[in-house]
C-alpha cells in the first residue's frame, strides 16, 4: 500500500486554533455537549457531592429526585412505557454485556450479524470459548445492510437471543429492526437491539416496536457525558435476565439476595452521579429541541457531505444512497492511502477531526471490501456542526484528493 508522505507540501498550510477545529467524530462521542450539561455537572461536584439513594439528608434526597427525573426523561426519549424499564449503566458496552451475560446460558444459540460492534462480538466469542455458545452471523450486503429473512432462516430450536445493530457505526445504514423483531417475536426468541448510533438520532417509540431489550450509551446521540449508558428492559421479561453484578442498591439492605425488581436488579453499587446529572440536562435539551428536529439537521449536513464526497476521485463511499436509510455516519475507502494517514493530515493541516480504521466493527469491512485497505475514514456530524464546516471539510478533501 502506498503511504501519503507526512512531509507533503500540505503540511503547515492551514494553521488552526482551537476555536476553528471541526469535530466530526460524533459517532464515537458527541462534542461539544450542551452548555447545560457542563453546568449541571459542575454544580453537582461543587455543591452536592452526595451519593444517589444512600442518604436521608436533604441533599441526598434532592439528588435522588433529580436522578428519578433523569430516568423519566430517558423513558420519554426512548418511548418506554414505564420509567422503571430504564436501567442506568456505565456505557453502551456495559449495557450490552449486562444483557448478553444476563440472558444467555449453556446450550443456547444466538443469531446476530456482521454489522455488529465488538461490544457484541467479543462477549459472544467469550461465551463461545467459555462454555460453547453457538452463534450464527448474518452477512451484510455492500451497503452494509442485512436481510431480515436471513434471520428467520437462521433460527434453531435452541435459539435464545437475536442481536441486531440498529444502525451501523461504519456505513450509517439503518437495519430492518422492526422486520427482524417481528420474526423474533413469532419464533418466541428474545430480541436485543444495539441503539448506540440511533438513540437521540432517530425518533422512535420502543414500546410500540417488537423489541425486548435495547442498549445504548449516554454520551453519543443522547449528548450526555462519558461514563453513562442506558438499558431498556421490557418489564414483563425482567425475570428472564440474570443480574450481571450484585451488591448494594440502597434498598432491601437486610436481604443478602439481589433485588428482583426493576431497575434495582441491575443497578448495584454507587451510580455515576455527576454523569447522570449531566445526562439529565442533555435529555432535557433533546426533548426541548425535539429528536425530529435534530434528525432534520443531521440529515441536512449528512446529505451535503455525501454529495461533496461522492465527487472525489479515487474514493468509494459505501452505504445506502437514500438519506432516509442512514444516520449521520459517512465512511470513505481509498485503495492507495491508509485512512489513518488521511485522518492525521486532516487534523494537522485543516483542523478537521475524524476517525480512521475498523471502528471496532471488523466483520462489516469484509462486506464493504475495506478491510485490506485499513478500514475507512469516517465522518460523523452532530447537532452543533454547521453547513460552513461541512463545506470546509469537502474543500479539504478535494485538496487532498488532488494532491495524490
């Protein structure tokens, strides 16, 4: 593979200060956050400091009320029928591990796909090595989309769980979650959705979807701080999920067994109080703006970025053509220059921050034929990006393409 020289004439052409940086890595974590998020976390750290649900004094009680409100807001954003169906976790990976390890047992079979993140792939591989979990991986097409019918054909007598990514963090392709969910429900198989790239990005009502469990982070589309995550557990299915960790919950302390009620069953130990305070403010911001409005802004930026990047010579842009069929994640494949080098040049010379590589989703790169080229260069705009920033990014990529 030919590598682009770091001593190219491009180096040093565009000195950027911190205010001019263009952040396009929102698929990893959203930035910047709403101002209210930082303000709420700072107020907690300076003026509260109490643990959640562990004290009878005024500040602790007020904090518990604030966290209860965060849970209600999360239920409202996701469309959960009851706030107790929302469980707090520490990130999307923790959410997925909680469900995967809590649902599966020896002798089970899982159907999942090639679009999944390592937060699904690695727990499944661990259980395969530990006690022989059986797994079937549904392939994706060159746009990074799976076929729902293939899930139905893969179900066996011992299939316990189907896991599907709601939208790919590589191609942005939205997967047929409702169709797979209907197949799962008819077969009597539990269905877990990884909504890391759709929670806060797509308007949906989880209570009306054929989904049993949903996992997501709090720091991506939900605009909260790192160290926060959510799990949706349909209340009538809570007894089918074993607790992943056990410990203090601030309730029923006289009992040595883990509580069985939601959400306490899955929330042992001290919560990330400053993180959840920040997440509450982020959810308030999302509800004030409206997920639909945020989605329209994302589509506008994504559409223009795709339009500009499709004109580049020497680059492939995998993923659906229709903007309605994808979230704001755009990947470029170049067969000559490694994506890590492109990302470095964009950062050092244009102040444009992107992500390069396999994006912790190795299997999908076989489908889009990007693995042998080091993966993709990924752009992911967020709520605080602007059209002028997108135009600057397109111009920078044109300059790069012309220099090859």
